[in-house]
C-alpha cells in the first residue's frame, strides 16, 4: 500500500475490538480550568509535547486563556457474554491539531462550553487516565494509545436511588481515586493510598442545557514504517453523548469544588497536570446522567378474600 493511500484509510481496529462501543448507562461530571499566566501556558505546552498525540496539538486559547479539564466517568456496558461496570478519571488539555489551526473558530470559553465549535476540532488530549477496569484499560491503550493506569475509586453520587432517601444529596459529588486493591472493607482509602480526590456541591447553582457532545478525543495509533523505526500517528475519535449536558458557570459566586492531592506516589503525568489546577477555581462544571429506564416500586397489600 502506498503512503498516499494509507493517509486516507481509517486507522485499523486491533483484533478483538469493535466500534462504536455503546454505553448502557453513563454518568459524567467534568470541570474546566482557565490558565492565564505565561508560565502556565508553557507548562501546558510541555504536557502536550510529552504525549505521542499531543506533540501534534496546540492548546486551545479562549480570550488569552488555555483550558485544562478533568472529568469522572461511571458507565455500564452489556456484552454478548457478560457485563461491565467501569470508573475512570480523565485529565485533559483542550487542544486542536496544530496543522488545523486555520480552521479553529475564535471562541470565548462560554461559547466553547455551550458547544458552539461546530467544527469539533477543539477536543481533549488525555494527559492521564485513571481506570479500574482491565478491559477498559486494554481498549484505551490499543485503540487510542491512552496513558491509562489502573486505580481504584470510592464515590458518592447524586443518583435517584440515593436522593429518594436523602434529598440533600441531589447535587453532591465526592470521588476518591486511590491505589487499586488497597481500599478498606468499607471502600475507603487511607491518605497514604490516595492519589487525589474531589468533592463538589452544585446544589442551588443555576445550570444551562448545552450541546457539548460529540466530544473529540485525540489519541495516536502505532504505525510501523519498518521494524527498525516504529512511530505513532495522531488520530481523533468522537464520543457522542446522545442528550444535552447541564453546564454550570462557576466564575462568579462561592467555590463549589474542593480538589485535593493524596499522599500516594502519583501515576504517570498526573502530578504535573494537577499541580497546575489544585489551587485554582474552576471556570465551569458540566454534568450528564443517563435517565432511569425502569423502576421497581414499593409493594402494596392485596386482599386475601
């Protein structure tokens, strides 16, 4: 196959994987941070340069600010011979291909958050992904060359089965990411076994429905020019969430989020990313939860005669 023809082919799928991958349910909360300082801009560029895909990307700029974003995911999937429940946290740089800079629209952060980039060139370059599923890790690495690491989680989420008992929990989130396999019997992690955690209370905050998806996610594929000089080629894939997100503008008002670093030795490039945002306030939060599809209701008495 000629190089010219190969440039127009879709990336091959590794054996054993098929796409699209359909999510049965999906819970997703993310936070965006705007960085204005020139040194911070250079640090973000350095994060990209260290990634096989990121070296071909440039940070998105919104009125002089670059954007870092992290998100937590909890999802369920059905397979022909089994099921899977997976948790992940992605640490992302909002970026675009450097070679496509001329196509990137000039946007404010608010416009970006509302999904007004119809080119979908602005997307996520994953700096670090913590995940508790071996299958999801294998898929992420083989399909997209994600920097994916095994980790454990303990979560408290505002899902319907909790808020019927405690209405105050309707907009409260808490997620701890720790060393896989070190959680206590109750699911908790000691500070020494915690990588990082976040706690958010969005109750009382106004949200707006936004058309943020599909999200463009940048990765890379392993290409062999020959056995002596393998290299990675950048690729992009959309994640299409099929309903609107709720977006919260957090630039005014009280701080709703507490992000904390644990004492465990950090994985991958997570520390370089988290150090840039741990003492800052997020500019926005975005939330999606799959609606319930069925409900088991309480019983009632039946007459015996």
